[in-house]
């Protein structure tokens, strides 16, 4: 059976991604919160890049046939890691590709400021591949992350849902809202009939990983 590896920066993601993979494959996880802490403090330094690559290599050594980095801040470093024997996916690329297909006016909701630039660059990249000129609106919800770090998941998701609802309703008008961090996925369940699609990354990323592993979605 194929094995999917995951690099996380929060323990909470282990159960989430195990549930999404289900019986389709086995999983192996590495949780490295210090990598996100260093990236938020210092930026994408060589030290952070080296740590990301080491974690990815460890997952490959553990038998993973494909690896997913579930941290949007670290995603570009994971995607850019060279010389690994298995494909590496960033959790938000499938979501970004889908979002661009829904329209050029995209709202990005993020709780960690360091996520905004890599998400923006990702959406611009996917839009260019599709021949689209994106119009991006960024919504930063800094108070929400403090709730996440305090373990108050319900309050965190409620704050994200409020921000997503507001972004979906405009102004400015948008075609789609993307939740920039995998930890936000539960906020989608708190939204009832939003006026535009609100996308989260985990399910789409797992489908892409299973396909890369030869399992299918």
C-alpha cells in the first residue's frame, strides 16, 4: 500500500489528514512547530530551508511515496527542495489552481501574516499558468491566531468564518474566497450558503497526493 508523508507545524493536523486519507493509503507524519516559529521571526532563511528539507528527507526515508507540506508559510521552501527521491506537494497549490478556475477576483483569508506573501505569489503563479490576471483581496485576522495557539479551536474557527463571510459578501466583489491555512478548514462548516465558494486546502491536497502516489482521489 502507498504511504503519504506529511510535514506539519501543528499537531492538530495529524488527525485531520489521517481522516482525509482514510483507508486509501498509510500515512507518516512529522510535526515541526519550531520551523514555523523561525520562519515567522526571521523569514525563509537558509536555516529554515535546511530544516524543511531535512524533515522532508526524513519522511521519504520513512517510506513515503509522496510528501505534503501542510504549512502555507513553508510551502515554497518545501516545493523548492531539490534532490529528494519523492514528489513534494504544498498543501495550498491544488486549492489555488481551483480558485483561479472559478474567477480572477480572489479573497485570501489568513491568520498568520507570514502566510500572505507565499499565498499571493502562489495565486499569481497559478493565474499566470491559466492565462488569467488575478485581482486579490487580502484579509488578515491576527486575533484569530492567538486563539489557535491558546488551543481555543472553536473561537479560532468562528473568527475565520466571520472573516470569510465578510470577504465573500464584499465589498469588494469577489468570485471565490480561499482560506490560506490548512487549520482553517473547519470554518467552512460554519458557513451557510455563502454568496461565493469558500475553499479550504486539506481535501484538495490529499486528493492530489493520492493521485501522485498512484492511488487516485
